C-alpha cells in the first residue's frame, strides 16, 4: 500500500543560496563565502568548495579551493579535521582569489567535493 523512500547512505552536500556572497572586491580580487548543508544520510568528510574563473572563450584561467569549517572529527589513523558535516549539519566557507591584471574574468563556476571515511 505504501512505499517509503530511503535516503542513500551517502553525503549530499548542497550550497545554501541565502547568505551566499560572490563578488568582485576590487579589480584584482574576488571573494566567495557562504554556507553548505549535508542533506544526505551519511557524514561527508574533507568537504571543499572549488571555484573556477573563466574567460569568454570558455577557458579556465584560474581555480582555487577551500575546505569548509564544519564538525571536528578524529579519524582512526589519528588525522584530525574540521571539514566534515554530519547529516543535517551546516558548515561555512570563505575564499579570496587574487586576479593578475593581464586576466579578464568573464564568469565563474563552483563545485563541491566530499569524501567518505569510516
């Protein structure tokens, strides 16, 4: 009679549009900041946000990445990280990029990467 959908056991890290700031702070720099939420059914580890700056001819001219500030985790191998999010948790990121004078940025794109560890 009833089918209940079960979330897959993987992280689903999404960008929160409210509070997202993407701006040119000067002729030679851009600033990106915001929050992410794990809407999946498993913790996401070493979550990072990657921004790509593009020229008008669809060539990537610069890329940079930043790890989020989230939950602190100590893994079984002794590594300590604060770039993890449990299901339902939110983390923040902030990235500043310098742009050389010789580069003309037309637009930027972003992607989110996360790993899964036990």
